[in-house]
């Protein structure tokens, strides 16, 4: 991967804002959280709440950016036009990505690699077509609670965990103020896969992190104890290592059956994403949410058609795709 492995976390975080600015940010967060009536969002708002609860002098630099991002997001959510019954029946395309980099020669699954320039083209095309990225949590809260949605919502999900998602996907989404959804395999949370500072950076930028199990097994092959450990254990590990409370699971390679789905529910998840093509909605089995596979050959215009439901995504199993992911 071309990206540097040892990029310093939170560059420029040493400088301090005047205390008055910190107080202003904390107040803005508090007001925004009130406006969204406790809208259940992932880690960044939780961190913001912590900042708000502390004294102004506790608003040290590392907590400043998440508070700002969370406050901005809360203001955006409050202005989204789809609400109530309209939000509940809004279908949301969930895009599926893996690595955001050029495929190395001879890699077994080249379709999992979307080069950074192609990814930017796709994201810019979605934005130009009027789409707004949301997290799975935001979609879920609109379908099942009182959350709002933008006019044309889309979820961009990234599986497994790799530095390319921090170095290439992150900046491309940041240009639009968009969050991504990282489906993290806990075994990838290390310097060779997704470094912990990278996961934290994504959280600071408003990303959601969901479970993609501990070790990425075919869940349908596991006995009950191993299944429970992969599902409940990964949720626990996300909490312990990143402070993330996730409600969502992504089945490795989409592999699931009735036993796996029941175990996911027992482990505390409310929904799970698959590799079955389609546009997700409230009417779907929540443990069988479809996604749209995005490949390196997918142009921005083609992706817009797929997200609108005007063109079908590549079927699962195309070019061996089901074996990976
Ligand atoms: Zn995977």
C-alpha cells in the first residue's frame, strides 16, 4: 500500500483554543443534541457528550474536533427533510467497498480494490446527483425511530479494515463532510491492517464502526461457543478497544443462516448486512440487509444509476466475489 504506515495521529492537536471557544463548542453540542432529542448516533456524539459534561477546562484539544464534527452533524440531521412516515419508508442504498487502492498485480480478488481516483469520482458523482451519505445508525433510527433522513441518503460501507480506508476513503468523504461505515474485523485492528489511530481518526471524522467479527470466519461453519465469541466477543472488543457501542453486524463474505442470524440477535445486534444485491429498507428482514457491491470498473455515473435502483449491481459470486469480502 502506498500510504505511510506511521502517520502521526491527530496532527496539529497540540494547539489550544481560547477557553471561550471551547465553551461555545460545548454549548453548541448541547443544543444540537437537545434538538435531535437524543438521536442515537455512534461514537462521536458520545464523545461530544463527554466533552459537554466536563468543565470547560476539560475541553482539551483532543476532544475539540469530535465535538465540532458531532455538532455540525447534529445540525445537518435537524435540517434533513425526510421525517416521520416519509423517513420510515425511505429506502437506502448501502454501498459495499473493501480496499481503496489500485489492485497489486496477481491479487486473487482484484474486484475488491477500487483505486483512490475512481473512488473520488464515484463519491463526487453521488454528491452531484444529490445524494448525502448517512451512517447505518442514522438509516436505522429513521426506519425504526424518529430520526430524519436527507432527500437522497446513501450509506458507504467499508469491510475488514485497512489503512487505505483511512488514507484514501477518509479524505474523499471529508471533502463532502460525509461519514463512512467501517465494518471492522478485530483481527485487522493492528499496524498491518487498520491501526488503532486510524480507526480513532475515522471516529473523529464522524464514521461509524460496526462489527465484522473477530477473525472473519464463515459463521455458518462454527459451533455455538465459537459463534457466540465471534459475535458477542467482537462487540465487546469494539467497546473495550475503541469505545464503540455497535448495534450492527456485517457477515464475513455474507455467509449466514438461521442459526447465525439468531446468534447475532442474541449477541445484541439489531441488524446485519449481507452481500445480497439490493437497496435496503425498513421492510427487509433486518438481519438480511442487502448491499450494492462497488467495483473498480464502476463509473460515477453507473454508481448513481445503481444507487437509484435503475441498474443492478454485479451479482454475488461474480468473478469469485463471494469467496472474499
Ligand atoms: Zn470481509
